[in-house]
C-alpha cells in the first residue's frame, strides 16, 4: 500500500509541475499590441516627371502643414503604430510595431508581439511626429517625393521618393499603418 501512495504522490507532484510549467509558458508569451485593422492607402498619381519644382515642394509643404496641425489638434501622444521602411541600403524592411508614450518611442515589437529590444532605427525614427519630419525633410531636399495620408488620423501613412535623380539606387519608402491610440 505504501508504494501506491508514493506513486500517487509522485503523479500529483508531476501534474502540479506540468501545470506550473504550462502557466509559466503562457505568462511569458509576448503580448501582442491591440492594433487597429489595416486600412488601404494609395499614393496619388504623380502628374509630372523629373525633379520636383518649387511649386510642387510648396504644395507638399502646405499639405503637410495642414495634416500636422490636424494631428496635433487630436492630442494623441500615446499609441501603437506599425512601421516598415526600405531603401537601397542594409536596413531591414520588415514591419515592426512601435509603442509611443508622450510622443517618444518606448518599445519595439515584431508583428507577433515579441520584443525587439530598445527602439532602434529604422523603426524608431517614425513616430507620427517623426513621419511628419521625414516628409518635411524630403519635400525640401529630395528630387522626387510622393505622400499619402491616413484617412482617419491624417498622419503620413506612406511616402516614397528618390533623393537625387541620376544616381543609381537612391530610392526610399516608408509605410506606417494600424495606428491605435492607447486607452
């Protein structure tokens, strides 16, 4: 009878250990940020060829100013946003989720929710204010720039361009989507 009690205790301890291990594994699974669903964004057709004229640059900057003012009027300074960036450079172009608090990037996760360490480039550059800054800088300096704004929040959701025409492999793009204000 003592052997049966010993086996029963061992089985109970093993079951408890397995349950504890299962609970620990579930607790350590990454928490995926609650992102909004993806909404399609299309770049407007480019009606000119060649480098931007001063009139086009002025138009891009006016439009940017209107969108930036509307964004700031929303007073959203804590949010999650999915960002991807690419160029003819060694940066990875995979999307990542940037967590922003008080306008500052505080966390970076892959799209499954796993931490990617401290916020770092290229993703950390593209908080919403960083997106506006990137459009402004590109509108002033790049030869080609196309921008599309998010329909709901008005931030730059997509941009692509060429820094200097005539140079090989001098293109860039940024896509930001699924902005979700923190509650």
